């Protein structure tokens, strides 16, 4: 809302309401809100052509950038919901046509366009963006020839990244069946439209992440295929994430996107480019019949080479045998020497035996004396050992330590008390002499003990051979 204010050549220190002044002062927020409503009402939907500058994708998914031309610059924002539906990935330098509505950002006193849809400004802009992206990726070395790997000659399993409903997969399977039947795993993806590039990149990386020998076998070769179309239809295969996935694939990869005249950036990053999907199948495997014919031909050539080699070896052997001397002449010197040795052997043995007998006669007396002396020494050592053992076992040996041995008149050693009582007359052998003794017929009974006090009286004990008391 715009108001006409009366002209005043001067002003006071304090704000005062003057005559005819019916417009109250607006706050900054009120004025900013008024501007926002006016701009959004006047520019509800606009299309702006300009070059993207300062593009930045926030972690929230919102995109912020500027649109500029030769004379002006405008801020732009793409909210996450709209950014997910864009047909290409915006980047600096791309000339685009953005469709949306104008609004203001009161926090910074700026106006901006909220982009709902964005397209490249014509095929020229698209090709310029493509060329710029190609040069940037090539500078990183993603298209170097030295990075490309050799394709396996006869892959056991082929992985195909393509649409499961198009004619492309049928053409590939039919061509593989005609040439050399091979196991195929298809990873279905959309090949154009929003989200196609992300799905294709995920499929390539998914095949590469499979573990060899796992529940899902890992392919020996990948084919990324799509039929022909315009540059807009094939644009998903120009996206940076697809190109990087193809360059980083641990599995050799064939790109078969479009027709022979179509070229996309994945063609530069792949290990081999096929002009069509059918040609990719022809490159992937050899012709089975030709392979069998080659194997048969190699077998025949191997057999022929073996036959020729054996014939030449036999010829060389025959030639060598003709040059050798006769066996009789070759072994005659050795035979003669053996006969001579056989004739000399009895005489040599007889002479050797005579020398041995003479040597034995010379040393026999000395050997007999040495043997006799040795036997005497051993007998003496054994006798000394037995004597020491006898001394240790002699019955009088303990007498020197205070023991006594009891014998009867016949000299028999007594070891039990009944035997000693029966003998009556005994001889006690000590270490320094003998003593005669007699025994009683019956052993004495111990005296009766009369209890005269609380303590018992114990009669003194006498030995068997003590003197009787008076």
C-alpha cells in the first residue's frame, strides 16, 4: 500500500502526528511482509532463462544457486521435493530455463525464485554441459586407455543392467543363445527419466559388491544396455554418478547405450563400447560352433605335431644307434678285466689267509695271558665282594654293638624263650667272651601288690638271667 505524504521541509527531534497525516509508521516486518505479498501476487508463475552459478546442494536436500546473464543476477532455491524430480543434475555453467514463482526473503531483504521445474535451454546448452562434464572427468583420468581391462574370453556368468521390459534384454538373450549359451543375471533398472541414473549406478556397484562364491554368484562380465533415443532420453548415462560407477567397477564392463551413432559418457569410462546391445552380446561370447571347430582343429594339430615329433625322434635314435660301436666291442675290455679278477681271486684269498694265520700265531700267547689275567682279576673282585657280604651277614657281627647270642650245649643258636627254658643250660656269647647261665623250669609270677595308698606299687622286674635274691 502506497500513500501520499505531505511535504515537509524540516522535522523535529520527536515524531509527531501532523494535520492531514493519516498514515501511521510501519515496522520493518510489516513493510517486508507487504512487499512479499505484492511480489508473490504479481509474479505467481514465471520462467527465467539464465546460467547457473554457485550451485550448492545442502545436506537437507535443498539446492541453492544463482541465475545470471550479462546484466543481472538472481538468487534461486529448489526445495528437496522438487530437486528429486529434476531430469538432470544442475551444475555451474549450465544454461537453463527455470520455472517457478518469485518470493522475498525478509531476513536479508532479498528476492529469489523458488524453482519448481528446470530444463536445459536448448540442445546447444545440453551439448555444452555434456562437453564440459566430459572434459572434467577426462582430466581426472577416468577415460584413460591404460585403465581399460581385457574382457574374459568365455565368461561363465554375465550380468546385464537394463530395463526388464524392453526389447534390449530379449535381443541380448537371443543373441547369446545363438552364439554360445551362457548364464545371465539381469538387474532391472529404469533407463530414462527421473532417478534412472541413480538406479543404474546402484546396479553397477551392486554387481561389483557381490562376493565370489556367495549365494548370488558374481558375474565375470557386465553389460549396461539401452536402446536408441534422443540425447534427452540417453542423458541418464551421461550423469557423473553413472560414469564414476562404470570406471570404478571391479568387473569388466561393456557399454551398449543407443545406436551406433549415439555416444554417451559411459562409453568412455567402460572397458569396451558396443555400437548396439546385440553387438555387445556378440562381443561378450564367441560362437560356440566356431569354438568347437577351433578346439577340434587344435586337437588335430596337436596330434599331428606329436606324430611328427615322434617320427623325428625315432629317426634321430636310429641314426645314433648306427653310429654306436657293437656291444661286444664296447664291453670287451670290461669283460676281460672281470675274467682276470676272477682268476686272481683264489690266489689272493689264499695269500691273505696265510698272512692272517701267521699274525694269529704271533699274538696268540700274549692274548692267552691277557685273557687269563683278566679272568683272575674279575674273580678276585667277585670274591672280595662276597667276603664283604659274608662279614656283614655273620651272626657275631652284632655282638660288637652290645647284643648277645644264646646257644645251648650243642652250640645251636636259640631265638625263642621256650627253647631257652627247655635247654636249661645256656651259653651267652658277647663281643668280648662268653658266660654260662641256667634257666628256671617255670617263669616266676609277679609278686602280689598290696594297695596301701592311692598310688600303685610296682615290684621291680628282674631279667631272665638276673641273680636270685637272698
